[in-house]
C-alpha cells in the first residue's frame, strides 16, 4: 500500500498524485501517440471513433454522472454538433472557427433546455429530454434547405489551417488532441468550484441550496457545458461518418451514449472513457466471434444486440459502478496485496432520509 | 428591546393543507447568544428552520435578519447573509470526499466561472489554495483531520455529524442554525459537541440557534430557550425557567404530571 504524504496544499489540487498513476497515464499517452505506427488504417479509424465517443461520453457524464440530471436525448447535441459544423465548413468557414461556433450554438441550446429542465426531476426530465431529441431529429429531417433532409448531407473534407487532412492518421491526431483537451478540461472542472457545485446538486439539492449554490443556475450550466462538449464530439464524428442523415442521431444513439456511461461507471471521467472503449471494442470482438462460432449461432441475426444487452444487464446487477468500479478494485488488490478483502468495498447502507423536499 | 436584534421572527405561520405546523410564532435572537428551540416531536421546530432557510414559503409573518427582510431572498442567498445551517437527517454530499464537502461549504466565498476553470487558469489554483487553507482551520477546530480524504459514504454516523457542522462553519456564518446537533451521539460525543458550541460561540463569535432534545446539553450551552408545542410558543426564558414551567411539563409529560 502506498501512502501519500501531503506536505503542501498544492498536493490536494494536483492530478496524478501517485507515481503509479503517472506511469500508467504516461504509457497510455505514449501508446496513443504511437498508434498510427502500429495499427492498420481500419483499427486506427476505430481508435479515432473511440476517442470521439469518449468525448461524447464525457459530455453526458458531466450532466448525468456528475450533476445527476439524466438525459435520454444526448444524441440531439451530437447531431447539432455534426450538422452545424458540416454546414459551416461547407460555407468555407475555417475549421477552428467552425468548431468554436458549433460549441457555442450547442452550449446555448443546452442552456435553454437546461432552463426548462432545471425544474424537473427523474422521469419527467427523462421524458422531456427524449422529446427534445425526437424534435431535433425531425428538424434535421424537415429543414431540407439547410440539412439536406433525409437525402443526407455530405461532410466537407477535414481541413485545418488550410491543410487538408484526408489520411486516417491525420484525422486520428485531430481526434486525439481534442480528446486530450476535453479530458484535461473536464478534470479541471471537478477540482474547482463549478464542478463541486455540480456534485453538490447531484447528492443533495437541499444542502447545496443552503450553502449558497444556485441550483437552477448550476443545472443550466451543466446542460450548457455538457451540450458543448457533446457537440464537439458530433463535429468530429461528422468527419468520420463523411455523410450525415437524421436517423444517425436518433433515440438509439442517445441510448448508446447513456449505456456507455452506465457501463463505464457513473460519476468519473475515466468511466466515460472506459464506456467508450466498451462500445467500440465490443462490436469488433463480436465480429471476430462470428467467425469462430458455428454458423448456426454466429450467423443468426440479433447476436450483437443480444450480447450487448446481456453484458449491460450483468454490469447493472453485479457491478453498478461499472468498469471504473472494477478498475478501482483491481488497483486496490495490487496496491494492498496480499491483504485485499471483499469487504473492503462493501458500503454501509445510507441513513434514512425523510427531510427531502421535492 | 434595548439590545439590537440579530434575528427577529414575527407572527410566523405556515399551513400544510389545514395543518398549522407553525402558528403565530415570534421570537428574537440577540447577537452572541445560544438560543435553543425545544418541543415534542412534530412541534414545528425544524419547520421554523426551513422557513428561515426559505425552503418553505410562510403563509403569514415576517423574518428579519438585522434590517434585511429574508422573505425577499431566494434560498441560495440566505447563506450569503451569513446564516449557515445543518440538517436533522444529515444532508452531506455522499459520494464526495470530506474535503470536497467542506470546499462546497466555502461556495459562498467563491467565484465560479466554467471557462476559467476548464482551462484551469493560474487564478483558479490561487483561489483554491486560499479556500483550502480556510477549510483546514475548520478541520483543526473540529478534529476531523483523519477523515479528510475519505468519502462520506464510508464514514460512521458520528463523524458525519461533525463533518456537517464543519461544512456549515466553512461558510463563516455569523448565525448558525443547528438542527439537533447531538441526536444519535453518545455521551462522550455529546460532550465534544457542547465544547465545540462554546468554542464556536466564544472564539468565532457565531450566534447559534439550535433545535435539540437533549435537555442536559441545552441546559449546559443555551442562554435562552424557546419551547413550542403544536406550532405554538408555550414559553420562552432561561433553561431553568423552562424546566420549571408548568405548560412545558404538560406538553412533554401530559396534564397529569
């Protein structure tokens, strides 16, 4: 077991306090930087997609995992990001400016949704966000002059500072840089007042309010930040898809995002990344499996949703903290070897709450 | 009314569907005193706190803090006036660490701006360290240093109680509303609470209003006591006067006693 001796208050603000963490993160960064040298284009593109979903996952995680506001319609923000970025790029707006405007538009839409959502809880919020997503999908389909309707919209080539980046590895590095910025920035948020206010609203609105947190405004902020980050993912996703259609950003996509953060582990940035790995790696693994299994099982339609569903159910039943929770236990096991006990992670039941006023 | 009033509650009433939870209650709290509110279960003690915290809208009456009309303020502005509080059933941020909880306690004194914090500009870190320093003073006072990095969900009940008091103190209130600070604590822990209340009153100069059932604690720390029953004031006075008051005895023990 490694004990951390903190000698300055800076130590509480710092990331990666333990030496083991530094090494692990360093190795991952090194691998990600070197990936284009090692992987074929197909796998590199998959890795790029993984990064994009990690960004989207972090977007939703901030809202659902950290602020406790469930959203069944986050694909709408993904779509807003993809469409507005593509439309702007098609009108010869430079990449960086287009990304900025996209983020601002989505952030603003998010805040407007947050304004009405700040008065809702639980089921009502879920239904409201779901309705919003369906509405946005319909707008994409019907606003033909701008979005091309159901016929679709071709995404302009990725062009950063006048340089066309058509190769897979070039696009991959753009995704990597963006993912790095978002992971870093989102983590920053949670070692500062705004992020703590998010967590406060999630765990107890009542006492957050009594400590001076403007709960409604915090929810509006959370929706705004979440929407902006998800829209960034959408913009990057557009370049991967190269062709946009409204049904890409439907309810199923929203569910996928939600499942991603649940399986990854609610309430941690790393959980969103784990979730993205899960949804990206599983289809690849399943397609491998199809070749191995006898055709009578392997070629059956619906194998993929079945496996997806089964794994999700298993997670919810056996590991509600998701892959992140597993990871914590694994790490704890090695750090305290050979003293690990199952009971180390058994949590006591929380106390009865009767004073809730909703 | 020669001394200036700190908190002044006048003819306060609230009804929940015909039930008069608080009925025409008036009292004043003077700066620097410990003011206790007692009464049987369901008497309306916590409801008075929730009215002061602006969680409930009163049907009648007024609450003044100095010359500020609290009824004009939304709930999240109350702490900015200098009124901190704790809850009867501990309301901590369960999935956060003790340190994070205490830092939320500093929220009243913090600037927050998501853009600045996303990029973690140098000013953010500077502010964080200032608040971290202040939080440490409270940690020292209430002796919770060993829990600092633990999550609330891993803490025993007594420790949670202390952390909640600490969190309220982090806001540096001038008036502290404590809803049953000693409920569920053993004698030793209750002793600790009484010492802390003395410290908070004398060293930090905080005025305390508390709801409490433990009459020993009330007798030890309170300067004045308000007894209520069925939402109505039945007596107000020093702990000894209240103990000898016939109506109070009736309220607790029934008329035969």
